[in-house]
């Protein structure tokens, strides 16, 4: 891990950009802390870190106020990372089906999501290795965000992740339902009821499939980006319960 820039945000949060091989990322830590703090991995939407930075830094500020470090990395094929022709083709097929009013087939969903999960999860694990080796960063570790299939896979294969806030709002391959049954960590799912790009029933079925003894579904009216502040506050309280 190589840090490429550093700045303080309102003297309360230290923001450091880094690269891990070819993967760009950002680490936010409380500016004033003496003991190692828990870490929350912020899963970004597949739109690129530059475009989603305002949302990510807002979440990082709130987490820092609660005593957490947060980090995010660029997803494969996004932002300044090398183009991924297969993923771009899958996205084009998805858009074409939606514009034509045709059903989004399992084949389209699998081609769009499963290769992304296969690439992104090992990258998150490599980032976690590097982040936990830094002074001031300790456990436990949480994951927060989408694509929901990435968070599901990470909760299954990464024992250092001890709680997950998952954002429903992306298509879910059928294979992920079996993986969801293997999830045992506490899970808090945020669902926007009127999300125009989300298969609501698939999100509900995925929540039902999670094997966790403690799982919460927080559903609110509104579209994809209309998550109310109190829903974010509930997610923050979830992490305070499980990571401190």
C-alpha cells in the first residue's frame, strides 16, 4: 500500500488516498485518537470513486465521529482502472433489455454481477490485509454498502468481517441465494421500496435466505438515492453495537 495524498477534513478526519498495486483507494481515520479504532469497509456503487466521492466522504465523516476508520477501493473496471470489455458488454445488454421493456434474464444478471464479485472480493481481502497492518487501525471489521452480492460473498469468505450493512439496489444472481445461507454474521439490510433499478422481490428473498441469527431489514419508501438520514443513523447504531 502506497499513500499518494493526505489532507485533514475540518480537523476532525484525516483523509489519505492510496494505491494497492493498480487499485486506487481512500482511507479516512479520526484525526484525534490514541488507541486503534475499528474499521468499516465502504463498498462503493459501480460508478467510480470520483463520481461517488461526496456520498462516500459523508459516510466516512459520520463514521469517524462515532470512532471508526473507513476505507474504500475502486471496483474493477471502474474509475481510472483499465476498461473491462466483458463487463461493459453485460451492462450494455442490461440497458438494452430495460429500454426494450424486456425481462432481465438470469444470463444477463450472471454476466454482469458474478465476474465482478469474483474479482472484487479478493481485492477487498488484499486491501484488508494492508489496512489492518497500519498503526491506529484495529478490529473488529465491518462492511457497508453495495453491490449487495459483493458484501454477501465477503461476509461468507472473510472471517475478519464481523458485521455487514448491505444496500439492496443491485441485481442478484440466483447463485448468491445459496451463498447467503452461509452468512452467519449480523446483517442489516437497507432497502428503498421504490428503487427503479432494483428487483424488490429478489432483495426480500435474499434477506430471507441470510443464515444470520441476527438480521434486520430497514425498508423505506423512495427511490435509489433517497435513503433517509434516520435509516443511515440506524445503520451507524448497528455498527456501534457490533464493532465496539
